[in-house]
C-alpha cells in the first residue's frame, strides 16, 4: 500500500469532493464527511513524508506495470503521468492536508448559517486536490491541470457568499487572475513541448538549451506563478480574496497561494540548477521582486482598519521575504567563495518561511473570523474590550 500513497493522496479527496453533493440539505453529515476525508489525507501525508525521509525521493508512475517504472520498454523518455515526491514537496503536502483538515473543522460551526454547504465542502476538497497535485507532480502539463483545479475551486470559494457584492467581486477577480496565469502556463507548456517533445521537469532540465524560445517559456512560467502567489505588482487580488473568503477557507487558500510560490521555486531549482549565469539572473529578479513586495505589502498594511485586510497585506509582505531569501540564495549559490554556504542558508530560510507563514497566518485569519462571528464587524476601531469578552481567543491571537 505504501507505494501507492501518492495516488491515494489525490484519489481520496477527489472521491470526497464528488460524493459531497449527495449530502444535499444534510449540513451536519456533509461537514463530518469533509472532516473525515481531510483527516484521512493528513494521515496519508504523514506516512508519505515518513517514506520520503527514510527512503529518499519517491517516484510514482500512473498506468505503469510497476508504480516505479519510469521508462517503459522500448522508450527512452518518460511518457506517463508521474509524481516525484521529495522532502520539500512532502512537507508542502502535509501543509495542504493539515490546513484543509483544520479548515473543515473550523467550518463546522462557522458556516452553519450558510446555504449550499454540500457545494462548499466539495469545493474545499477539490481545492485540496489541486494543491496536492501541484506539489506532487513531476511534469509541467499536470502542474497546469492541477493549477486550474485549484484556481477554479478557489475562485468559487472566494465568491461563495454571493449575496455580498464584495465577495462576488473578489471571486471574479481571483478567477480572472487564475485564468490569465493558467493561460500563460499553458503557452509555456506548448512552447517547451514543441522544443523537447516531453514535459517531464527532470527531462527538460537535462536537455534545456536556454535559447530565446526557452527563455520566453520560462519567463511565462515565472510571471504566471508570481501572479498566483501575489507578488508585487500582481498582488491586487490578494486583499479582496483573503478578506471575503469564509475564514475556514483561509488556511487552504493560503496553501494554494504558496503552492504557486513552491512551483516558482521548483522550476527555478530544477531548470536552472546547473547554469550559473542564468541562475544568478533569476536570483536577482527574484530578490528585487521580493524587496518590492515586502515594502509595498507592509506599507499598505499600516493604513488598514479591516482586520482581515490588514492581515492580507501583511501576507503579501511575507511573500516578499520568501522571494528575497530564495533569490539571494540563487544569486550566490555557485559562488566559489564562502558566499555559496550563506546562499544555501538563505534558500532554506525562504522555503522554511513558507511553512511557518502558512501556519501562523492561517491561525490569525481564523481568529479574525471568530472575532467577526461574535462581533459582526471587522473594523479594528470597533473591537475595543474584546480581551474581557473573549479571553481565550485573545490569548490565541497573541500567541
């Protein structure tokens, strides 16, 4: 069974999503069903991480005689859908499943007053499927497919409270950004397939020549993932989306955002790993983008009165820290002096901050949702005296 863990990670939440509509008008049952399904995926992700830590990179080939058979008889290139799970993708998978599970538990009472909850939970599990596929896949076309799944599910969840004009606007804005980003990825996929006849990341990395056509494709990938992770100047959708989405969806939506950042890092690490000059250029671009994102995000956060909007702009600034850390690392990674050692530390810090930020920002946004649930407002100026009314929530917020 252990060798089939990557496939089960996708199959179980997908099954949960397609069966959730059967619970129509049964609020408690569909809530419990979503909690069970997302809870199972947490266990599977932990088992998967254990397998990767003890046995190294795990490869799973769909449709092969054996899940580990990368090259079928008579072929010199991979031709099937393939998942490649290393430590980085395993821990991103844990983040995705854990935040989806927490979101499902939180939603049990937070959205009980809403209608259409069977759709809500189906979309939550589809969002989880999209994120998991993005972080586990080993080829660019399936990265595009799962990016689309996450984008469609995410935009529907952002606009779930469609009786609010602001929520509908935020959902449409998220959908447009997702569609444009996905279209750019599709163009890049087509260009690279035309060049190399294959979309496996490892195969492309081995054969990429970095001619003008390749650089256009990689530029499209870089821009699309930067849009999806909310880097400046493509950050405009983040405050609306994080503010209007139900608080129970904030955790998985955060993971979806940073799964795009993960994809950006993965493409940079894989395709540019052995090309010193191009790696340094990518690092400089990423570092400059990171500094701008840090500055604009935190500056905009200072003037916000809506607690969730403030946290949304702060999330943008934290994306800048991640970009800067990895960007600095890429810039000096092949430096012959001791700077290369500091570069590896900077990259590790940028990647680790993804996990760190997902956890604490999810908790902060859910706390803000609890405050809104009790007070009916998100205006910080109207929240005085809450420490006496909600002491446990206040302590959790401070921690």
